[in-house]
C-alpha cells in the first residue's frame, strides 16, 4: 500500500489587519476623550529675605470654640451668622486703621464645624480682607 504524503503548508497569521484595528480604536478614543482642565489657582509666593520687618502688620483674630461660639478680637458675637461676622470684622478693621491691610487670623478648635471656618473666611473676603491665615501650633502637629 502506498500512502500519499501530504504537503505541509506553512501556517502564517497576518497581524496587519489587527494592528490597523487597534490603531483606529486608539485614534477614536483619543479624539472622543474629553480632557478635564483642572481649576487653577494663581499663587504669588513670597520670597525669603534675611531682613526682619520694622513693623509687623496689624492682626484681627477670629476665635471659634468647640461649641460654635465665635469671638472677634476677644469679643463674643451674638450668633455665628455671616452678617454678624461681617459687621464685627468691619468694626475691627476700622479700629485697626492704618494703611496696611490687617491680617485675619482664624483660631478654630479641632472639634469646630468646618462650615464656621469657611464662613469666617467668606466674611473676611466680603469685607476686603484678603490676608487670611490659620495659626499652626507645634502641639497640634504631634497629636
């Protein structure tokens, strides 16, 4: 008996169409993707110098305790509403007088509601006080 030998054909996979499809999908996703532009805050950072200022700027201190009671320059306010805080800041600003804008220092208790601190910053901004800071205690950083 005589068997015929089959001719073996080389198996060849053509990947060119696959590459074309992948590139088309890549181009499609690049074109259809919407890139989100993050909001940008313009910051002007201070430069360091060895000189000490002759006169420190005036400060207006806002204190917020754990119960939500707000104090401006040590005087308790009747409530913590934005209008009351604005009036107190306007009075403190006029007492400070001078040419330089006073710095608003917000001392808030750790247990204070976050909204009260935000309201204090809003009231300062509405009164034209743009220099607002929070003090940093070394004791608070360790805990």
